[in-house]
């Protein structure tokens, strides 16, 4: 089969509209859609949001060796994605096509001395012409194309094209068919990509539902589907940030061990980290803020922020201990002197982040807001724990160490009965 015409792109045009800061995307979209409905003969139109910061499209890659299986599987995936809430503009690249002229030799072609290859060359000459030479014009090399005086421009003219004593329509089947814009291959298999745009702010929740739906699909034999696009990028970012958080905790712990020359006290200080995460997650839930990459970055920041106040408090308590204070007295005095600085530091940070958390920072708020919410929530709980739980754990640990030291000292001290026996 030979196919001609149509080029490499579909007959389509796209326009980009930049909105003012005060404009509502929903209102503008509805206005444009209502205006397009009044137009006639414009084909299929869609109005969708731009990518914004990076590509936020959801994507599913479908692979199959058989084209028929690929088309069936991609349509199954497309229908599944279209059934999700909070997604729009669900498309499959297999659905895109361009009109092409198909010329296929029939039984009479061989008798006339033609095969598919010769027919293809003849039709190409009649439609596009043949490159005969190259010429340099104004320092630019150009092709010299030889075309017929009256090239075939319609299907009827192509069928009436004279090839010696016969017409093309007599020795070949000439028809207009739809052909794909392009065929993608991944790992040697034909592949199709189904894409969709999330309409809400919580892309992570939509991605989770998409993954669940795709895993439960029963695709035709020989077809596979895997998540790509923003979902794959987000999963990778979550893994990398998780590893970064573990590394940060390990580094902080080693620094604390070196500073306090103890293993137990650094562990007490690190207790504030999981409780800070509890406050951060709680505030995310209360405010309805999605747990995305910006929120994870805020979690990473909290590791260093929440430990600072606890370090200052425990260091002062240790100073009082070295001056001869008892455990309880040192804890009370340390808490009394560090209460005001700790509260002032936490409140100053919280109020400084409030504009970001309230979303009044303008463009880029989708990054700043989750980060600020996480840090504020973590600071609230970690500050309370620094003032209450950390001193309590410190006192329990040190009092237990003192009791053990007294018991060891009592065992090492000579008994009165033993001294009398030795004197006899």
C-alpha cells in the first residue's frame, strides 16, 4: 500500500490566551466555549488550561505489538481515564489522524507491468513531482523539482491519471483513508499515550485514583499500561525527598552526638521530628492543602528548624547540671529562661509565613502555600513538645541514670559487717 498527501500534521490550529491576574479561568473558559458554539464549520474545538509551571498532565503509556490490540487497549485506557473525577481534555495520540490517499495495486496491475513500488513512484510524480537536481541560489542550496504541468489535486484526477495505455483507477484501488500522525515505538513495541489534565489542585489524589484504576484494568492479551507524566515525576520526587529526609536526620543525629557526647540526649531531641510531622500533616488536612512535592520540601525544612529550639534548651539545662543543680532544678531553670526566646522564635517564624499560607503571595502560590502550611503546623506542635515533652524525657533519663549510679556506688561500698569481720 502506498499513501500520499496529508503532510505530517492534522488540520488544526491552536491559540494561547494569557489571563490577567484578576481574571477567573473558569469564567473565561465558559465565555470562549459559548462563543465557539455559535460558529459553524469549525470542526472540533477544545478549551483547556495551559501547563503552567512544568508539565502537569497525567499520562498513561499503552504498549502492544499488534496495532489492533494497541488501539483496543488504548481506547479502554482512555475511557477509564475519562471516567475519573477532576480531569479534562482526555486524549489519545492514536485518535489523531490525517487524511491520506491510499493506492493499492489490484489484479490488473501485474498484466499492465506495474507493482506497488512502480505505482508509488508514478503517483508521487503526479502529486509531488520528482527531485531532479540541486541548485545554489543566494548561497542557499535548493532542490530542483520536476512537476507535471497539471498535477493531480483531487481523488478523481488521480484515478484518471494515465499510466501508458491504462488509467490508475483501472489497475489500482484509489481511496481516501485516515492515517495516524505518527507511530511511536518503545522497546520495539508500538505505543500510544493517553493524556489528561487535572482540573483541581490535588493532583496527587487524582494520580492515586488513576494508578488504582489502571492496575485493576483487564487489558487485551499482549497489551500493557504504565503510568507516566506528572504521576511518574511525582513518585520519583517523593522517593528522592524521602531519601533526603532520612539523610538529613542521620546528619543531624551525628552532629548532636558529637556536640553532646552522648547517644541518649540526641535521641530525645529527635523525638520532636515525628511530632512536628504530625502537626504538619494535621494542618494540611484541616486546610485541605494537598500533600505534594512543595509540602515534602517543607517537611525537609522542618527537620532542621524544629531541632534548633530543643538544642538550645537542653544545652542550657546541661550547663546548670555542671554548675551543681539537681536534675529537676536544672530542668525548671532551663525551661524558665528559655521559654520566652523559644516562643518568640516560633511565633516570629509562624507570622512571617502566614502571608504565604494564606495564598496572598500572587504567582507561585501553589508552591509557597503548601510549604508554609507544613512549616507552620510543624512549628506549633514541635514548640509545645520542646517546652513539655523534651524536658520531661530529659528528666526521666537523667533521674534513671542517677538511680543506677547510686546503686552501683552502693554495691561497691564495703558493708559494715564486712568491716567488723576484718577487724577481728
